[in-house]
């Protein structure tokens, strides 16, 4: 009799435990599913809002008053969202505001389309009555800046400078070529990576290359890629394809008197510092101001002004003061 009572008690406890576990699992699973659904809806909404490229202005009273007809345009690098582009621009603001107003190119989440981007930039220039432009090419944005300079010059817009930040000259300067080429292969074969999977391979890449970042940077950059505001997978794939097929020699004789200042870091683990620096220096010798600017101490070593503004700002100001001096020979001033 006691055995039967003990057995009944054990079964009742097991049933109660199963009930608790099932309810907990159901609630956790439901919460995860709801969060995923909300993220997918938010992601889809943001991507719809960013179907078209835009030029995003960063207001600055000093620059607007002193340089009403001149502006910097920042062309963001690989996987860089509109928000991060503005963050980079703001990080460089004390230096950039010394010579012009500031704006960043927001790429379309439908993919890279430089013809459309050039039309949007041309409209921005005319609406604001700009006569002179300075370009900042962040990582692969340096490639974009060269092509956009050629397009703007063809429209009669004066592009004075392309400031290149660790910009590759060709796909052969990309160090992790196997991963990069696989992305291009799948994109050109018609495969599109769902945007809700974004962030996964970036996290793995950052952990593998942990020496380039602090754990805080790994976490923050991964969360950016998981955010609904992050760049779409389609844009990332099309950027990879753009880099893969980029032919700088097409623009050797198309950027006129536009000057180039190239900076980088020998410790760069994303772009080969030596080959990229040499290729720009040799093939654009007529336009090159300097390729001797080194971002010593920057972490990550590759194109990271948003993390290391104190390293980048003096380099930019040095180029401005030496090659584009203020009227009367004045130098850069402190701007709050």
C-alpha cells in the first residue's frame, strides 16, 4: 500500500514539474518569437524607408556661416549604416568643419547604384548652392569617392580633395579574400541572405580578429549589425560585388585636378596597407598629395575614426592647413 502511495506521489510530482517546465518554455518561446517578429517588422519598415539613397546633412553653425558654398561629403565604408556614417562624421567634425559644411551619403538598402547616388548628390549640391566639395572616403568609400568625383566633375562640380581612410585600390588588397569572394559568388548567382540573419558572421569575424578590437567594441559593433537600423544584407552583398569589380584605372584621367590624401595603418588586418598605399601612389601620382599619413595607435587599425577621433583629427587638419590654407594663411581653429 505504501509503495502504491509513493508511486502515485512521484507521478503527481512529475506531472506538476512537466506542467511548470512546459509553461516556462512556452512563455520563453513566445517572448522570443514575438521579439523576432517585431524585429522583422521594424527591419522591413526601415529598409522600405531607405529604398532610395540620401545625402544626410550634419548641421554646424560655424561651417554654415564660414563656408556657405563648400561641403564635405563622407562616403561610408563596408556595412556602415546611415547612423554610423553620421557618427563618424560627428567624430571628425572639429577637423572637417575647418573647411566646409558636412554631410554623409546614405546608400540605398536595395543595393549600390552610383548613377542614382550621383543624381541625388547633384540635386543636393544645387539645392544648397554648393560650388566646392571635399570627399572623405571611409574604407571602401574611397573607391566610391573616386567614381563620384569623376561623375561630379563631369557635371561641372569642383571636387577639391578625396581624403582616403584605409581605402583599398582593388579587390586584391582585401586580406580575407576567401570570405569576401564567397559573398560575391552567392550574390551574383542570385542568392540573397535574409536580413534577419545579419550580424552572425560579423560576430564570428570579430571574435576571430579579437586583436583588432576591445570586447566592448566587439559587442557594440555586433549589436549595430543586429539592429533594424543596420545595413541590409542586399546592400552588403552589392558592396562586396562593387569592390570585387572596381577598376580604378577607369578614373585615372577622369578626376581632373582633384587631389588625393591617403592614410592608413601598417597593422591593418582588413586591407593590405602596403599594396593599397603603393597602388594609389603609383597609379594616381598626378593627383596624390601624400600617402604618408599613418593612424598610429588606432584600435581597430582599419578605418576607425569613430573610435579614435583624437588620432584622425590632427591628420586631417594637417592636410587642410598645408594644402588648402585659409585665406591669409590662417590655420585650423578650435571649434566647440
